[in-house]
C-alpha cells in the first residue's frame, strides 16, 4: 500500500473499494457568489491524486452549478477511476415526468453516460411516501437495470422510526445519514447505524464535523484534544470517531479551503481508528459539550404559534448551539438567516401562553430575554 494515498474500504456487497474520505461538492470556495473554479479544481485534483475516488455532488449545490463544474473536472479522468454520486431533489418532484426530466438533465450537466451512486435526496417519511406513490422508486430501479445508475440509495433527514421504515423497505445498495459524536441520538443516530449493520446496507456519512462546529471548538475543549495529540486538528478526531465504525464506507467532507483538504488527506492517509483511550476522551468531551446547553428545548413546537410571532424553538436552537460551541460566526449567521426580525426573542410580550403549553416546563419568557441579551448583542 502506498502510504501517501488515502485509506480505502471494501464494500463487499457491491464488489468495489471506495476511499474512506469522500469529497463533498457543496462548499467549494467562491468568488462573487460563484464557484472559484481555478481553486476548486486544484483542490479536487489534489484529493484525487492522493487516492480520493468518491466525489459527491447534488442537483441544487451551489445554485445548480456544482454538477456542471464537477462534470467538467472529472472529464479529464478515466471514467472507471472514480465513483460519482449525485441526488434526485425529491422536493422538486411533483410527478414521474419531473423525476425523468431532472435525471436526464443531470446526465447532461455532468456530461456522463451513467452515475455510480444515485440517491433519493433528503428523505423523511412524508417525502418517501410521495416518491412511492409517484412511482419514482420503480423508475430509479429501472435506471439501474438500464445501466444509467450503478447503485441506488437515499440520504436521510428525519427520526429513527422513519429511517427504519425506509431502510427496511427494500435491499438498498447503500444509504447516507448524518452522524457525528454529538449527534448520536439525532435523526437516524447510532440506532440507525446499528440497523444498517443488521440489514447489510453500506453507509455513507455526511456532517461528520457537524457543519464545521466540531472543527472550531471552545479553547477549553480544544486543549483536551491537544493533550491527546498536539499535532492533530479537532476535526481529525471527529473524522476518526466516525471512521472507527466498520460499516462506514465513505465519510463526506465539504471542503472549502486548501487547508481543509490537506488536513483531511493527513487524517485519512494510513487512517487509524480511535484507540480506547481516545474513544473515552471523545465521549467525555461530548458529554461536557452537551452539558453546556442553556435549556432543554426539544423543538417539539407545542409552544407555537406564538401570538406575537416569536419563533420560540428557533431562538432556543440558536442560543443552545451557541452555548455549546461558542461559535460567534455561526450564531450570527443563523440569527440573521433563520429568523426574521419579527420572529426574534425581543418581540416576546410575556403573555405566558407558551409556558402553559410547554411539556418541558421551561421558563420560556425568562429564557427569551436571555436569548435576546446574548445573541442579539453579537450582531
């Protein structure tokens, strides 16, 4: 084995070998709102030169520009030297004709005769039932028979029960879930991971560093990782935690800088699962981070709608996330993008209706004051 090449994993079910690191193509560097093609192509080339052979894009990434760009870059490589993944945007599919039109446009945009890994994108229970009723699953199965796709799977964003229903419906070639050491009980979670082992569904992982939050941790947490290995990035521990799970075949990273590419290549070259000591440390760190949550809002929405327009669960989600990670930029972005001004905590009139309906018995009025004081002050 070339020690300068990234580690690969066999997918026995499919008879192939993929790089454990996959290049996610949704966060390329940009210039004036467009993909910086020169930088992005060099980043892809460097990853491919080091053995990354799983390239993941999707119909909506970069406003629809990711697929055409990735297709152009990959044109210079032999078609059998890489695995190309893209996804059907199920939320845009209102008829079987929509699915057919979108798929054919994807082949054109990617400039390819076939797609290796094709996913029903962002399934939850309701969307899954829509795809079944429209005949989209049957259509995709026919695409596989025709050789236009090689492997059929889905990506998932919902609760475990929905995941179990979808995963158990047929013999999937693979599936893709969000998982990291902080989200073991979120969405499919570790329970979902264990189900994929039982059902023999090879697993692709997204959000291994939780949208970058696990790469930029508070100093007190970073110091704990440095004590384990002062030369390793905090992101590398998140990657290694995921890669320590044997049914994980590809870990996607949406790389947006050259430094992220280099750090990932370092982590995945001669990849080493976490030791028992490191596993224990990561578990301890995760527990410390979770203890920093400000309140126990579960996002159940029983408090909604607020008579005065406040989006209570979103205010608390932003506040709690900031409490855990102390990431000012992330908090400001979500405060300004996920909430309109009328939905912000400052509009609470302290009527108390929300507290009567809250199953957690949270002091919502008092907590909203704190949200506004802490997050509002960051902007």
